[in-house]
């Protein structure tokens, strides 16, 4: 039986993360971290056993210093029903099997445990993806994988239900960062550890002609007020391991109050 195709070259991803600027390059992780902390502060619960799945443990440990830090490998080192909170932080967009990642996190939760994930969504770097695709078509007449295809919010939200999590919520936070030139954006992506780690990428240097054409297209198409914009979409996924104490939807037809009474309006019978 053939192995399933891989999206991510895990060795390249590890290499990119090692070369990241862990002092100045992780500003998007900082923004995501603040959002996660704000969301957890709204949960009326004290978490006693926490796991954090991430490729950047030094920054995400700040959420819960005593947490178990788990590398975002295909098989997660998580104890079954061992945690009341599992965080999956800025790594799901590189997962070869995102469904499997969420299912493994669900299995690691105790009853009524919380799963919270933050990752890049499908609108991330859409400007760069468009410019590179057009440039490659112009220069070489073809296309190659250069920017990872990240999940849309509807598809990512569906992972929560497929994993058996209750009360699923998916929401998005778009961020726009501006740069002096596209070259500054590309430099920042390397500093973030988010350079191309696709398994199907070309294993040779990109030609200068292609890069120059991409820079021209990016500038001509997207420049705003003398600056180059880059979109980064953060998607947050939240779900709870099932428990009898959780609210349940009412059975259809069990309502005891008329909708018209609740709205304070007059009910009109429709003609056949």
C-alpha cells in the first residue's frame, strides 16, 4: 500500500524553525499568544493539567509554565485522557494530517476538557501567492509549490466536529502587516521560520528573473500608500470533550412558547 502524499518536508520545517529569529521574528506568535491568553481568561475554569503542541516551545510555554510541551509531529506524544486543556499553537497549518492532529488532541482530553487551536488560515499571504504564481507563469510557463495552501475557516471548523468535540467555535483574526518592499516580507518569513517547507517544492534556487518579476507584480498590484501589504489570517478553533454536564439542544417540536409571543408580534396565518 502506498503511503499518503506528504504536504510538509518535516526536516526542512525543523531547519527553518531552528534558523528563525527567536528574538525579533516571532511577532505574530506574540499576537496569537495574547489572543489565546485573553480567551482563556474568559473561561471560568482552573486548568490543572495542560499540554501545548507547538514548534516554538520557548514562547508558548508562557501560557502555562508547568505545561507538557509536545512537538507537532505526525504522532503526538500525548497521554490519553491526561489533560483538561490542550493547546495547539501555530503549527496546524504545517500538519500533514490536520484531522488526525485534532483527533489526537481530543483523545488526550478528559471529560469536559478544552481544546484550543490557533493557526494560519487560507487568506494568509494571498498577495505573495498570487504574485509568485503569475511570475512563474510568465517566466517559466508553469507553477510549483511555493506558499502552503492553508485551510479556510469553514473547513478548519469542520475538523472540530469530525474529531468529536462539542460546542465547536471557529473564528478568525485578520492581520495586515506592511513592508517597504516584498524583499523585506521574504526576509521576515525566514525570520518567522515560515519559509517554504513544502515537500513538493523545487530543490533548486529560484532564478533571479522569477523573483524580480514577482516583486514587480506584487508592487504593481498591491502597493498601498507606498507600502507593501501582507495579510496574515489567524484562525482560532475551540471545542470541548463531551461531558454530561454540557448544555444540549432541545428536541425539535418541544418548544412551549410561541415564537410570535416571544417576539411580541401578531401571528398571521398563511393561505394555502
